[in-house]
């Protein structure tokens, strides 16, 4: 049989599959994760979800993030994989392989690995999809995520992940193209340069520009580029600084000559540029994961309170065209709901500025009327003087601000002093444009020149006791007329928010776990790429007296720099961020952050032990096989 480049590539993989194993597993894992997300996003139970809705966007973004994660992971894997085989490629070039044959061989090897990775990844996805959907259904209320044959996700995975593999296969030859043959053959003899001064210069140049853009509030696309560059250069500089300070301390104190410290430091400095870049990348990913995971897990825990910020009542009804008909329909709603435990109702009367646009509602509320609302919602009552006003929130998030229109109106009546504000709403979020409370006396005067209106509020002791079906029942009961009246329920927003947050929690948790595995994979890839080189060096040291226990300690030291230090730094940063956000929000995540931190530490310990043992075993196998 004629030996073609394709056959040659296939035989290379077949004969030395161990060399290709790590890259192959990275590809399989990427396909597996993307297929599972596609399987969930395209489930028939989610056909009712609009692609432009929050849930649709979440599922779409999860797929995009998993694709980007796959691209970075596989590209990094390819780089280290090719670095391992660079000497083989160099020899092929020396014995006569042309540039085109060299590139084609690399392309074929990656294509073969990609095809098998697609096949194995999809098979694993099909096998585990039922479990994946069962877990999702148990965590996400209101969805019947039964098992189905995911033909569309399968096709999408083949085309998108296949396209990604094809792109990486085309890029792969370029990674080694710029290297000279002699460099490939002698790559183990070259120590890396320390770019500490360059990183310092980059920080001095980029950081002030980024700060200046923030001061100028220039939030164009440029600022995000500078933020990324500033973050990367700053982290690179900081880790360089930490190592240089540690190295200086060890030298000046003489501790560098104790035990194996000299070998540990020399080993790190030999590949300092690669090591520092790996540490910076790991720290960025760790910070994102450790911080976001707290909020992802915590999102479903405060659904009830957060929904009350959007809709404070069980039901809210308003008729925009016929006040008399509205009052009769409100009575029907009251009769339907009064048997519910803790039922209360209130007609909220107010005056509003005339406006041709129905959705623009600048309203004035009397002190007495507001106190009745406050009593209904268990809030603090107020007592205003004739020259005072009080502001109420309209969206449940931002602090209310007195608009110029209302300011000009009330100033005529001598109402110029702000008595305070409450950003909590008294209607469904966004229903009012502004809400200003004035004294009863001033309200009587103002109401004479404004348009009077009202809304009907109905509440109960347990706001979560209801469903969207109850809302439809009441709409049918009163003969709801769309466009002429409004009827909203707490349960409508609660169910939507519950589904959205649980979906975010589930999808986000899977992504976070995938990223953690990805970081561990990147760290191991960095170590694995220098195994042959390290094995030769340590083989000589063992011959001149280095013990097996000492070598294990040296190898563990490198891993602590690359894996443990970035993790601990990220954990501290995540706590600082959580502390800051706790001060800015009504919800505290401190307790949850403590629990998550224990989970992080346990996960980190397990990953550290696994990577350390595999790395040490690989080194010892290479040493004793040689």
C-alpha cells in the first residue's frame, strides 16, 4: 500500500497515542460540554421560549461561552502538543520534508484527532444527556425535560465544533512556522528571559490611559481593550514582582541554600516567562469563577424578595378608560380572592400630570394615602410638613430623583424641601414614571389642577401562593380587555424569575465546573509540555544523589506556584468583590460565600492532588524508562 501523508499521520497517532492523549481528551471534553448545552437549549419543552427573551439569551450565551472556552482550551492544548513534537517535526524538515508536506501532516493529525473527538464526545453526550436533563428538571421548576433523541443538537455540534476543529487545524501549522529548525532542536537548552521591566513599562503606559478613560467616562470599545490589556499587564507584573521579592529574600537570608530551595527557584526561573503567563491566566479565570459562582448559586435563594421589588402585591389592577367599570371589576377580583389567607386590599388614589403618552405617569400622592400603602406593605410611615416632599422609587433599583417637571409644579405651592426617599415601589415596576408624596393640604390644592386616577392593590400573607393559571382565571372572570386595562400578578413575575434564575444557576454552575476543569487542564498542559525536558534534567540529578522524595518536593513546588498561589489570590479578590457588592445591594451573600469558599478549597485540594500525582508519575516514568 502506498504511504500517503494521511496514512503517515494516522500511523503516527496509532503508534504513539500517549503523546496525543492529552490533546485528544481536551477535544472530547469540549465536544461533550457543547453538546450537553445544545441538548438543553433545543429541548422541545423550551420551544415556547422566545430567543430574544432572558431565558433564550441565557441559553444562547451559554453556548457561545462554551464555544469560546473550547477554542481557548483546544488552542492552548494544540500549542503544547506541537511543542512536545517540535523536535520530530524539525527532523522531518531536515531530512527533506517540504514546508507544504510539513503543514499538511500537522493538519491531517489534527483532523484525525478532531474526527474521533467529535465521535467520542457526541457518544458521551448521548449517554449522559438523560442524567443531565434529569438533574436540570429537578433543579428548574416548571419544566418537563424528558429524554428525547437530540438530532438537531447533534447536527449543530458536528457543524459548529467540526468547524472549530477545522479552524484550529488550519491554525496549528502556523504555531511552529515562525520557529527556526535549529531552535526546535535545541529548545530545551534555552532558558526564558525575565520580562519584568517590560511588564512594568506596560503597566506605566496602559494603566494611566485606562484610568483616564474611566474619569472621562469614555465607555467606548477602546476602554474595554485597555481594561483587558491593563489587567493582563498588571497581573504579569505583580506575579513577576512577587517572585523577584521572594527570590531576593531567599538569597539575602541564605535560605536558598537550605534543602532543595536552589533547585526549586532555578527550575521556576528557567521557564519564568511561561510560568508567569500561566499564573496570570489562571488567576483571571479563578477570579471570574470564584466570584460569579457565589451569585450563580445564590440567584434562586432570593427570588421571593427580589420579585417583591418588581411587584409588591399579589395582584394589581387598573382601568385606563372607564373608572366606573374599573371599580366593578375590582370588586369581582376582591370577591374571588378574599378567601385566601391574610387577604388585604387597597384602592390607591392619586393625581397625575396630563400627558398624551399613556405610559408616562408623573403622579402626586397624599401623605395619608401613602401611609395606607405603607401600612399594607409593612413599611415605615411618614409625616410631612407643608413645605416638604417625599420621593418613592419606580423601578425598585435606582434611588428616585425629583424631575424638573414636578419640581416646577410643586415649587409654586412652596414645596421645596426633600424629607427623604424610599426606592421601594408602590406599584408594578415601571408603571409610574415618578411618585412624589406631599402633605394632605397641598395634595388637595394640587389635585384640582391634575388628573385623578387610581389603581387597585390586592395582597395576601404568602405572595408565592398562586400561579399564572390563577391570573388567567381572574382575567376570564372580569372579561379582561387588552389595551384598556391592566392586571398583573406576583405569581407571573415570580414564575418567570424562578425559571430564569434556576436556569442561570444550573447552566452557570456547569460552566464554572467546566472552567475549573479547564484551568486544571491548562496547568497540567503547561507541565506536560516540558516533561521530556524536565525528565532529562532530573535524571542527571538523581544520578548524582537527588532522592525520589526530594524530587517529588521540587515538582510539587512548581505546581504550588502555578496552581495554588493564583487560586489563593483569586479567593481573596473574590471576597473583596463580594464585600463591596454586599454594601451596594439589599441582599447579603456572605453566608453563601463562606459555604462556597469551603467547596472551592476542597475542589482545589482534590485537583491539586490529582495533578501533582499525575505529573510526578509522568516524570518518574520518563526517568526510569530512559
